[in-house]
C-alpha cells in the first residue's frame, strides 16, 4: 500500500505541475509569418488567433487567392511554434517521459 500512496502523491504533484504549465501556456503568444513577412499571425497559448497583420501591398483584388494562401501559411507556422512550445513545457513537467499522444493528465 505504501507504493500506491507514493504513486498517488506523485500523480497529485504531476497534476499540480500540469495546471501550472497550462496557466503558463495560456499566457504566451507565438507568431508565424509568410510571404517574407507580408502576412503575420499571432496566436495565444490555446491556439486562438489574436491578431493578423497584412502588408497593404497585398490588398490588390487580383491577388486575393495569394493573400488567402499566405494567411493560411502564416497561421500554420504560428501553430507549429505553439505546438513546439507546448511540447517543451510538457517535457519539463513530465521529466522527458513520453506519454502516448492524446493522453491527458491527470489520468
């Protein structure tokens, strides 16, 4: 039973660390850009888009398809940055323990 009590204590500590990590991630922002910086997207820690900046040169109605593609590319880059930061923070909490994808703590 002592091992089970220690396991539960460790799980509780990990849950506390996970909560701290989630709060930390919620407070960060990441940026992604495309078209040599002509489109920039800023995401919050939970993936919500906070802002988008578009170079006025792209406002040409004949270039709307390119503008749309650049927005998608900038968002994708920002999302990759966010995923990397999330992974880094998760590794700090789990001590490098590779949890199965989709596994959420607490259990």
